[in-house]
C-alpha cells in the first residue's frame, strides 16, 4: 500500500496504477476479466460516492450528454470500488456524471474499471478527474481540498505536488471558505464571480459588500476598489493599528487563515510590540475544529 500512497495525486493514470488489461479482476463474476481491463456492470449495482467533490449536476448538460451516449455509447469507462455492502455492488469513484446520463439514455450496463481504493484515494481520484475536466465549481474544489486536509491529513504542500497546482493556487481557492455562508451561496448561484469573491475576502463586511456588488452590477475592478475603501475606512475608526497594512502582518494573517480555515485578523498597537489576534468562526462545529487544530499544534511542539 505504500507505493499507492506515494503515487497519490500525480495524475489520474498514476493513481489508478498501470492496469494489466489482460488480467483485471471481475468482482461481479469472481473471474478475471480479459476485455481491455474493464467490465460491464448493471447500472443499478452502482451508487454515487457521498464525498464526491462535485455537488451540482446541470439537467441540461446531463440531457445533452445522454443524447451523445445514445449515439456513441460510453467511450471512457467509469472508475469504481467495491461497495462496503458487498453483494456485487460498487461505489462510483469517477464518472458519476456519465452514470447519471446513462440512466437518462436508458443504457442498462456501463463499462467500469474496479479498483480497491481507500476513502482518501477515492476522493483524490474524483478530485483529479473533475479538475482535469474543469467540471468543479471553485467552492466544490475548495471543499474537496479542505476534506483532504482535515479528514485525511494532507498538507497544502502535498496537494500542490499531487495535483500539479502551485501552493498559492490551492491557498487562494481555500480562502473562499472563509467567506460568510451568504456570500458563498451567491457565488454558487452565479450572482458573484470568483473574481468578485476574491476581491472581498479580506474585508470584514464582505456580506455587505457582496450585496452592493450585486445590486450595482459592479465589475471586479470596482469591487476591488470598494473592498480597499472599506478596509481603509475601518482602519481609521480603529486606533490601535499602526501597521495594519504592513506586508508581514498581512502574510501572518493569510497563513493563519489558511491553517485554521477561517478569517484571522492581527491588530497591532502603536508601539508595534503588542496587539490583538482575532479568530472568527461561524458555527460551534467550526469553533470545535479550530480548537482541535490549535491543540494539535501545541501538542506537536511540546513533543
């Protein structure tokens, strides 16, 4: 299993391994499959993965894909793993959209490559496939990264190497999760673009700013100007912030925000030797997770 763990994320083909197309095991019949490494599985034996990064499937795009499948069939096999319930059933790791479209097209069997993935591997395969196809929304992508970090112990550095993305790209996507729920919904509904959302992340009143952006139909550049104006306005009201815009302070805020998964503010007093550290949370569950992260960091240093 060590070799599989080291291969995590270096691309979909690396993760699923070098398939021996002449000797793929058929979990349905209990025999080795010799037909190009995949097997035909009845559609009712497949079920979606609850950790699938993609949350929304457009009915219009599914109908369009169903029409294509009727004409050409399913060219690329789905990837699945044996379901915990057994009984010849499988959980989809990659290809849920094809599975849904096949049902619309009334296709009764689909080609499937079956592998024994762990939960972490299954999530990463699904994430890689969706990213390669550019089918994930920014928030779906952010939630998938957060799950890999919180649930499976990945770091941003590991994800960066695994997914072929820079650490700053992953960090910027994760920052979307620090936005209030209201703003995240507006982003998912298409009322805000990813550019608008990134512009108002540093603002304390991001929910108010998002409403102004939507109501006035502001461009991303105008949103950035509005966020800067809001930040400078709040800075003048708070006396103890001589170095609020200091680059080092902002860097500390970014690192802490990414580590804790929420908005963090560092407020320095005039002497620049003292200040306040503010950690925001939106639910008791998030507060509990933040506490666990802090305690775990303290224990690791103590050891």
